[in-house]
């Protein structure tokens, strides 16, 4: 006889009724998550301190179905990976197409903080994800020019209509405008 905790652990494992679970077993073909299978790209976008796993900003790995694809054999830290499941679920269920996630850090001292910020995004919208992430990073440092902000708002409107290709083009233009704006601010700072 199954106890309640057994039911909780297995109720989403297979579509078979609870009496038949012992017979049906669990396979990836009858898992409800399989239906929303999307490849999710995962990339470090900011590294604070020295990452113990030696991740680099050029590293990229993927999550497909219920497994991590790591063709570059990147060292992955359990602490970082432990934060991904809920974010990946949201991305695979189309609640969002990108997100940022941070590992919990490897020290209690802020002076010695070691943390990696990851970008997670649906692979078919990856260019848009990269542009948004870089735009957000730069806008935190330099703020936004009016032109960049206008282009970004147009990109958001296109994205909300499901026009991701057009949104990517607009976001690239917004990012280029913001990069010019940031470069002019840096020039002003060095000339003072």
C-alpha cells in the first residue's frame, strides 16, 4: 500500500493510475515534462571573485528534457546547478523565455565573495536573450539614453506580441545605441 509521501513523489511520474504505477514504471516517454521539451541555454554572464569551478564568460551548456548537455566538458558546481530547476521549469513551460540566476556564493564574507550570475534562455530566442542581458548590465552602470530606451520599449512591444525576430533586431539596435552612449560617458570621465 502506498503512503501519502509515496504518492507525492510519484504522482507526476507517469500518467498511469496509482494502482498501475508499479506496472507502468517511469520512463522519459510518459513524463509530462517531456511534452514541453525545449533546449535551454545556460551561460555565465558575470563572475564575482574567482569561481571555484573555474567557469568563464565564454562557457555555454544546455539543459534538454531533464538532463544537462555539456559538450565542452565545463566544470559545473553543484551549488550553481541547484538553483536552476525552478527557472528551467518556468522557461520550458513558456512562462518566460529568459531569466538570470545566481549561484548562492561560496563564502559568508562579502569581501571574499565568489558568485556566478547565469543567463538562462530558450535556445530559439538566444540572441534576444543575450542582447537583453547585456543591455541590462550596461544600463545599470551607465543608465539609458532616450534613443536606446525607445528602441528597447519597441523591442518589448514586439516580444509581447510574439514577434521575437523583429524584437531581436530592435534590441540589437538598442544595445548598439547604449554601447555608444556608454562609450561617450567613459570618454567624458577620462577627459575630466
